[in-house]
């Protein structure tokens, strides 16, 4: 079995108020066999959509290449917005070497709650996916049970919003539509997407994410 270990330490800029929480980057980021156009940082896959969407929202003029400059651009942006990154999966094993969430076995989670205690200004978690099996919200719910905590529903609209109490703090969670091509089919089934598409035939799944992410980043 392939030992898939997260290659990046959590990133917490000073004064962080938001935290992006995903699962794991593709296995090639663990083995170091990056593709042309990959960025050697969180969500750096050339086929991933998080950074292209943020690039459009904030006009970042990001480079999509395997260079230290491309990494620095992303870290500088996150620091300027008070956004950290702490994916919830530390490691897993895989029979098939791919990036499928469902293919993860023998999963070891990071202690995200302990990081929240260390960074008391964080009040919002941005999940890069929802509560489907082995998604970030799914794992976070399991993680909260270890602390006898649970999510309370705030809004059932897409993206779904929950909250939980951590001592005196109320922390909000937002389950964003996943920034992966695999999520495009689910976007296409949403009535809100169909309505936008009917109004503007050129409207696409990237545009949908730009509209959604802009509100929370």
C-alpha cells in the first residue's frame, strides 16, 4: 500500500482569523514527482481550482509554476488576508495511488482543535468540500466527537454553514463547493447554477465558485 503523508506543515500567519481545511494534496506531492505547472504548496495541483478562483477574485496575478516565487505569492496573499491552512488529514494508506477521498484507508487526522486553541483569533473554518464520506467536513465532525463537540446547522443553503462552541468562542464553518473537477457535476445539478446559466449561457462552474468563494474569503 502507498503511504500517503501530507507534505506540508499547517500554515498560520500572524493574527489568522480564517482557516482553510481540506484533506490531502495528490500523492505526487508526497513523492515529489510534481507535474509541470504544479506549485509546491497547499492546493498547488495544476488541475486544482482554489488558486485560479482566488486569482480571479483578488486579481493576484499568480504564477502557476514550480518555483519559490509562486509559493511566496500564495503565502503573502494568505498572510495579508489573515488566512491559515490546516488540512485535517495527516496521513493515510492507499491501494490505488490517486487523489480520491474515498480511496483513503487507515486515516490519521490532525488535531485541528488544538491548533484552534493556539490561534484564538480564528473564527471561521473554510472546508474545501462538504460532508460526503472522507470529505473535510466529514472528518472534522469525527474529530469534534473526540472533544465531545458537534456542529450546529446555521444555514442549509449551498454552501452549508454550521457553527460550534469552543469554550467562549463561536466558530463558524463553511462547506465550500470543492475546488476540484470532480465537483463540477454536482454544481451542474444545483438550481442556483441552472438559474445563472439560463440568464447567461457563458456562465460556467468556475464562475459559480468565484461567486461563492468571494463572499467568504
